[in-house]
C-alpha cells in the first residue's frame, strides 16, 4: 500500500511539473517546436470592395443629387453633339453659294444674286438677302457701303441668336453643376452629423456612407463643370469665327458691287458722251 501511495505521488508531481512547464511557454502561437506553421491568410471580400467602388456604387452613395447631376451630364452630351453638327461651314457659308453669288455679282446680274440668296437659309444667304432688300428698296450708291455693312452684321446677329443661346447653356451647366454637387455635400454632412448625434461612433459604416455622399457629389459636379466651361469657350469662338467669315465674304461682295457700279456709271457716261458728240 505504501508502494501504491508513492507511485501516485510521483505521477501527481510529474503532472504538476508538466503544467508548470506549459504555463511558462512563451512561444508565438502558430509555431510548433520552433518550426513555422503555415497560417491561412485572411480572405478579403473583394466583391464587396468592387461593388462599393463601381459606377453604380458611387451613384448610389451620392444619393438623390447624383440623379440630377446625371441629367446635367446627359444635357451636356446632347448639347455637345448638337453644336458639333451645327457649327460647320456648310451651315453658314457653303462653297457653292459663295461661288454662285460671286459669279452673279461679277457679271452685274444683281437680281439673280439676291434671288439666289433669298432661297438659301444659311447665314450668308440671309445676310446677302438683307442687303438685296435694301438695295432694291432705295437703290445703290457707293456711299451706302457703311450702312450695308451694318445691315449685314445685324442680319448675322439675328440669324445666329438662337445658336448663341444654345451655347450659353454650357455656361449654365458649368455654374449649376458645382452648386448641385455642393448641395449634395451639405445634405451628406447633415446626415453624417445626424448619425453621430443618434448613434455616436457605434455604426461607422452608416457614418462613412453619409460622408461618401458628401464627397461623391462634389466630385461629380466638378467633373461636369470642367468640360462644360471648355466647350462653352470652344463653341462660342467657333460661332464668332464662322459669322466673321460670312461678314468678310459679304464685304468682298460689296467691293465687287462697288466696282460694278463704277463700271456701269462709266459706261453710261461714255454712252451719253457719244450721243452728245453725235
């Protein structure tokens, strides 16, 4: 019996020493017997990240103001296509019309030139038709060139007034888009502070969503405004250039008209002198 008690005491002492040894083990978890053990890396939820950074995710994060900014972007694209198709030389001073008018004026056939201009709906056609109406009403004198030049300029402005208004819409979008983005920013910040007031920092994801709305709308407004400003100046200068080309050709026609008038006057004077001598 004594031997049995001694055996039990020895086994108890061994267990105590083993537990003490285990409690003093300061090895790093994941290492066994000093050898590294492969620990699986945490799997990132890439699908959630991609969904948050996608275009639809950004639009959803921007809130209601992103839909208004989307309408602005569609309007900007439509205006760009319209102006690019409309502001072409063929819609202002076609080469065929220029050649025909110049040929009629050089030959002294002013009535045909003015009739041709009235049938053409371009800027040059309306400018020449305006001059033709004035000449047919009051007659032509070389002293009237300044007045006729003013009439052409006035006709050019009236003809392209609607085009100028369309181009001004680029300026409107350039100013309205950042304001709408700023309104979305204010809305997002109001929601963010409301979340802090109700829940504190207990729900960071909701707070981050409100801040995301504030930042995304500002960026979207600037993305729309920057090209709108560029396109406004581009198309405005293009319109001025096309109208200026029409006015320059109109001045050339007036110069040719003056030469025809001088030649006609000289011819009549010569005929009158011949009749007098006879």
